[in-house]
C-alpha cells in the first residue's frame, strides 16, 4: 500500500494518510483473460491503457532465462514445487505483475484451448496474454516481445506516477540472452535473483556472485567444469561484479534458502534505489504483507536502525499494521516508539468507519463515533474520538488480539476489555449462529480483565479501588463497576480487587478492620439496642477511630455538641449494607414466625356469621392475618421498587453499544432481573401464591377455602426456602449451600430414572394385589365383580399407588398397603402374591441398593468437582446479595410501608449527594491521576507482553530507548515513554 508515496510527494499531496492514497490498489482485478497482438499499433495502445488503467501493481517481477512452458520438463520437482508455492502465495497476497511467467509456475490450467499460447509457436510471435491470478496479473508472451516489454518497463520507470513501483527480475535456468539481461538490469539498477540449481547457466552465473571463503579473486576457478557460457561473457560478468554491484545480485538456492525472503531483499533494494525518502516505510510494509517478522527485526527495524527512523514513519507503519491486523508488527512498532496519540492527529478517520449491515433481524449496532472535520477541533478530543473509532472498527472486524494489543497501550484498558466482553455478550444473546464463538471470546476477555485488575490491585490497592468508581475519559464516561455489574461474571467478581471493593461496600469505611465472631455478635446487640453506642469501650471496638471535633469553639456551640453526641449513630447506619442486612434478617425472622403462627392457629374462613376473631366481634379476619398481609404487602412493594431501580439503572446509564428498541429494552431489562438472580424467581412465585390465596380467602366456599389454605401453606414453604438466601452472605456457610444446590441438580435428573422404575413396579404390583377385591371366584369357572373396586374413586386409587410404591424406595418391605386407606390390600399366598413378592425384592435391589447408592456416589463426585470452584461461585452470589441489600430501603418491612415519606426524603438526599460526587470530574491537570493512569497502562502492557511470550515467544522484551534519548545519550523513564 505504501508504493504510492513517491507519487503523492511528487504531486505535493500531503493530506490524508498513506493508506487512503493506496486503497484502490487492493481492489480485485477483472476475472477475464485478454489477448493482445503486439504487431498491431491499436493493440499496443490498448495494452498500455489496460495495464495502466487497472490498479497499479505493488511489484513487477520479470522472469528471465526460461522458455516459458518448457520449464516444467527441465526443473526438478522439488524446485518446481517451491517456486509454485512461493509465487502463488505472493501473488494472492500482493498485486504483482509477473512478466514472462508460465502456467505451471502458478499451477494454472488453460480454460480455453483456443487462447493457449506457446512461446515457441512462430505462427503467433506477437501474441501477449494477460491472465488474472488472485490480486495479480500473469503476462505470457513470445521472446520476440521482450523489446516491447522492456520499453514498457522503461516508460514505467520514467513516469512520475509509476516510477515508485519496484522492478526485480528472477533468473531461472538460463539461456543465451541471460548474460545480456543481467548486465542490462544492472545498468538500469534492477535487482536480479539467480535461482541456483535450476540449470547449468544459472549455476555458472551463481558461482560468479555467490560469496566464497577466499574472496572474489578466484571466482573463475570455482566455475563448473562444463562451461556453457563463453569466456567473453564470463569476463563481462566478472568485470561487472568487480565494479561493486553485488548489492543488485542475489543468489538463492531453493530448498536451502527461503525464496520469498530473497524476493523481499531484492524488493527492498529496488525501493532503496527508486524511493529513498520512504524506503523504510515501504520495506516494512512488504515485510508485513508477507509476514516476515524476523527479516524486519534483522534488516529493517532494530536497535541499530531505529536511530534513522522518524516518529512519522513509525506512526505510518503502525497504521498500516493495524489495518492489516499484523499483531506481531504492531507489537514491534510499539516497542520502538510508535504512538497512537500522534497517529490520531495525522490519520484519516474514514479508514475505520464500518458500514452497518442491513438485515431483517435486529442485531446490536455500534455507535458510529465520527470525527468532526473542523480545523479548530481540540487535539485531545480528536485523539479520543479517533481511538474510540479504531476500537470500534477492530471489534466489528473481530480483531480481538489487535484490540488487546492496542488497548493495553492506552488508558482505561480494563474498561476496554469489559466493553469487548459486553459486546460479545450482546452478540451471544442476539445471534445464536455465532454464539459459541463469541462466548469463548467473552470469557477470554473477562479473564484478561480479571488478571489485569488483580495486577493493579497488587500494585496499589487504594488507587485501584478508587479507579473502579471513576468514569473513563476515553470510552464515553464508562465505569468499570457498572460494566462488571452488567456482565455478572464469576471471573470478575471473584478477583481480589473486587472482593476488597465488595467488603468496603458491605462493611463501609467506618467499621473496625478486626472483624471476628465477637465483633459480629456485638454488632447484633447494637442493632437490637443502639444505645450501646454511647459506651466508649464499645464504640472503640466497633469503629476504626473516634472521629470527634476537638475544637473548643465548636464544643461551646450547642448544635455542635448534639452533632458530636449522635455522630456514632450516623456512622453506624450510613454507608454500609451490613447493617441493613442484619435489620432485614431480624424483620424476616419475625415475618416467618408470624406467618407460621397464622397458618397454624389463626387462619379461618371469612367471618360472615359475626363471630369473634382475635377476641373481637364481627372482625372479618384475625388481627395476626391482617398484620401478615401488611407484612407481605410491604415486601411486595420493596420487590417492585427493586425491579424499578434495576430498570432505571440500565436505562439511564449511557450505553457504549446501542440497545434494542425501547420495548425490547424494557423487556430484556426486566427479564435480566430474574435471569441473573434465581432467588427473584422464587419471590415471584411466592407473591403469585399469596395473591391467589388472599383473593380466594374472601370467597366463602369449602373448596375455595381449601385452595386459599393450600396456597398460603405452600407460600409459607417457599418463604422458608427463601431464607436460605441470607446464608450466601456468610463466607463459611455460603459455599456449603452452593454445594447443596449443585447436588440438587443431580437429584432432579436422577429422579427421572427412579420415576420410571417406580411406575413399573407400583402399577404392576398394585394391580396384582388388588385383583382379589375386584374379581371374586366362587369356583374355578364362576366369578363375580365388585364395581369400582369397593366404591373407590380414581383419585384414591392414584394416591394408593403412589403411597404403595414410594415407601419401597426407602426400604420398606411390607407387602400390605397403608392403614390410612379404607380398604387394605396385601400380597396373599397365591400366584398374585408370589409374583408381587418377586417384583418387590427386585425393585428393592434396584431402587434401594443400586440407584440410591449410585446417587450417593454421584453426590460425592459432584461435591469434589465443585469444591474447587465453590469460592468463586460464592463470590458471585455474595455480589448479588450485596447489590440487593445496597439498594434496600432504609426501613425494613413493614416500616417501609408506614414511613415511606421519610424514606423517600432520605433517598433523595443521598442521590443528590451522590450526583454531586459524580459531577466532580478529575481534571487533566492532575499530575497524580495522570501518573497513576500511565502506571496502570504500563502494568497492562507488561501483562499482554507476557501473554504473547507464553503463546509464541515472538515478542522479545528489550529496554526501550527512544531516538531522541539516543541522540542525547541518556535514557528516559519508562512512564514518560507511554503513549497516552
């Protein structure tokens, strides 16, 4: 792409980037083959227009010394395969004109025999064929057309618009004109590659130019004994060699040497001759195209050559490497001082603008962050807009390694990684076809963010905790904690940094750091009796230090004295979720006691007969039930408030990625409230049962009251199960509870197999033992039947079958039905009873011995499997509990319903304080903040370098010394060499 720089400088076109001026050269050529008759002047002119009209080539390679289609029969198979592979790859990656090439050289077949051209066909000596191969063109012609081709190449070298195109030649085999062609190329400063081993003439010429141990004085003595080239030509080649022209001749032996590297060396030499001002950029661009990192490190960009590179050259090469997604070259350029900050000020933003795909299905679209075309735009704003656009472009093209390479060189690399994870999460939710691939990248970037976050935390704890709540200045005010909360990732919340952050929110900043069991017991007593805070000993044990104002003037003021007296209460109740958790725990315990008492002793049908309820005449329902419904109403209102806060928190924050339509956004947001926390689903079911039970209890009918009583009883069961949620806040009991949940999943899948065996046994044996009650034989030929099996209903039969089989699962060996039913059945001493006995023994062996013991073994395996991840899983659930109680109301149920004005006023006050706190934006003049951000960027950069070294070992970490420092002879601090 950088081949057009010379033309651009000739025409004094300095606007736009290097990549913009050469974008057209990447367009695919026409897929049609064309023939030209060079004997006709019109065809000659058409050929010139055709070649110059097409996208100009990056390289022109001329094959000399071969007779075209005869090459296949003379070259060795190994050399032929190497030549075919190398030339095919280069022509597919780069726009090349291959002059005097062959079909077999590229493994091409003639699609039409009518246009097949043989160079030795004297009937068509003036026919030239242009064929398309990848991005390149293959020109096949007769030897008599060399004059026209040489004139065309001379014209290309002389014109300003095409003089920047490097021209090289490759000698294969050799013929009578090889010596003249090489000498002519040397005179025209065209590098030539001699393929040794392809023929006697090529071997003889290679011997003249190949380095030997004794120098060049005895070159003629090293020639093969069988000489095909005459002495005159040999002396001419020797004379040219002695005139210091060896830099234009390269000897390559395919199989021993890498042919593509020698082609790159020849191209680099040609570029150095025709375009010295941009030689370094163009050399490196070709090395990027052909992925020759080692060559670039040895010959183009290293510690010895970096002193000749300018910042503009490094930045231009960085732009090309980013566009090409050449990760290793991006790392190499960053290592030697290329800067995204400088590139943002000179690059063209149109390079990174993606056209959004228009599909019928609604997918996630990215915000197109354009750079205003205004001369007076602030450099800092332009730079940030450019970097965001670059980030978006790389993500849309799925250049994930490039994203890591770039974002670790910028500020807020954690936010960038979280944004990538969020984007992958949205793709997983909305594009099921690529869900697995994006799910892998999501977990990968979550792991990267977690590792870098822990590295930040290990380096500076306080600054890292503060960084989590700060808004990003690069990525549109995004906040790390909001992104982590949206991702709900176990990997992220289980990091040491997030654990410390959660402990600060849970306990606040006021409590003592020494928190043991005695401290928690003391907190419980204070929750029950806050007056204990007046005791100095207890106050010193609870808080870090006694923050009092010792100023005498303030002590004299009555208001200051009162404030100091009640300051411990403010510190105890404000700014932590731990106290709210304890008060909600007490409230929940009282709620369960009240619910249990009401459902056991005080739940009756509606008082329509004016009886006493709670010792009060004409009271419709008991007082305990009234209080219970008030309790449940207050809990329901709190649940609705949490749903509203969840929706509001998602909708009011500025998302970096566009969401779905408004209706879908609300639907997805509400659904995420229940999807991310299964306990909320349990709450929803419990409230539905309570609503049904509450409505049906006002209908005075026997079956309706049964429905009401059953719903309320099951509701109580669910609320008891809901109390397990509080144990997730305990680091000791939480992991054990999670292990129980995992084993319950195994149990639910295992019950399916037990149910099959249960149905097979229970139905079969019950039908056998109940047969004598249905069919009574008076003799061997006469019988009578009893209708409905003793007047039993179908429901009774179903209950009896379930009860008969269920007890056998737990090891019961009785062959008699339960005493709870009206008609008992038993296995008598007859054929039915004997078969029932055999089936019972078999079922006991299978269900009790085999299945249950296998279930226990499966439980042990599951516990061992989840034991290693139990802490990480508990961290996630504790984070969910933390967020829930952080948003809880100040007053616990049922006081939140009664004291809502005070609660509303207090919440508004805290929201205003929080808003004022968030409006305090960190200014750019703060040296400490900038230094901390740069220090964090350095940690992320070192982390990514270690990742790259562990992956492929291609990135060598060397101490970076910039060009200016080399000129001064001093080294600079690493923080000053960062890029933002």
